[in-house]
């Protein structure tokens, strides 16, 4: 393990590798904090639906918390499939809904805080950086300046991702913005990586995958990409969240940082030829 400023290198990169040509970002918790606190909305929803008319047990709550931690980064609909299965497995709630119905209720509850934050930016009460991980914009600018094509993919609904990228003033940074496709369970992150490797003909080592969830880090390692875990504190927008750090380390991230404040340090590690 090597510590370089705020960057912790866990798995050293090869001394010789091709220049970086593309970077795939997760969005929520990696760049944006507009959806900060989503776990505190999804967790109670899941417990409420599983318990039904009964009182929730500590074991039930722990199982839900563990699942949310493990599944961070996947398409929301997959989390709701798990919820439907858990409701049926516990047998406490006589009404088991379709996963898409659970997803609609989760989206309804989450929309309130997200809309409030977005409105603050639109009305000029806040600036976009108030809802971005520290150093995000400077890091994106540095990558673009190095000629690296940027992509963003999220497990949130496609229309929401496009809108929230725009609200933060980042639409022009990305070659492609990919969210969960309507009424489909396809993984947007896997689809973009497949497109880069198969269709664009990039080698895995020419791609960086950057995110705060184990899903994108694991996908990146599968294709041989450089993986940077973002163990972000979504409330402070800077510093290390140790729960995320452990999650990203377990997923095999090459390096982990809490934010992008030390842009030069990250850039020097990520692409020595930049």
C-alpha cells in the first residue's frame, strides 16, 4: 500500500502501459451529491415493505443495510428485484408488489430532496459546486485537456442523469451520458465499457473507471481498466468515508481517494504521460 497525498495506491499499475484514452465515471457520490442521503430513503422503504404490518426486527434492518452497501452502483431496478424477493421470503407483508412498483415509490420519495437541491442551483441560491465532490470540475477539465474522452454512467434513470448533469453545468464534459434505460434492466456501466472495448477497439488499460461503488470497480477490473475508487463523504464533499474505502478496496480498486482536491497528484498517477 502506497500513500501519495490524499491518494492511496493499493495495487500498483504496470510500469509500461498504453496512454489513457477514455475515462468512465459513475455519477452519484463520485461527482454529484444531489442524491446525497439516498440510502436513508431506500433503507426505510425496504424495511417498511418487508415488515408490512409487523414491527421490523434488528436482523431485518441489518440485512437491508448490508444489501444496500453491497449493491451500491447497480441499476436501481435490481435493488427493487431484491426487495420483492425479500418481501416474499419474509412472508410478513401479504402484499408483494412488482419491482417496478417499488422503484416508482422509491423514486417518488427521493425526488423531494433532489428537486429541492436542484431548485437552489436554478434559483441562484447555491452554485453547482455546492453539490459536487470537491475538485470534480478541475479534474474533469484536466482530463479533457489531456485529450481523454469522458463518459458518465449511472444506475439512476437516464432522464434523471441527463438532467442532473445539466444542472451541474457538466453536459459539455462528456462524450456520452448513460443512465438506466426506461423499463429495462440493462447495466449502463457495463454497456459503456463494452462499447469502448468492443466497438471503439480500446484496450482495457487505455480506459480508467472512476466511481464510489464496487460494481463499476469490479467491471473495470474485469476488462483490465485502471480503476480509481472514490471513497467520498457525500455530506462534507471532501475527505474519506471509511465504509466506502473498505468497499472499494475489497472490489480491487487500484487506488482510492476521497475527493479530487489534489488534481495533479491524481493525474500524475493516472496517466504519467499527461
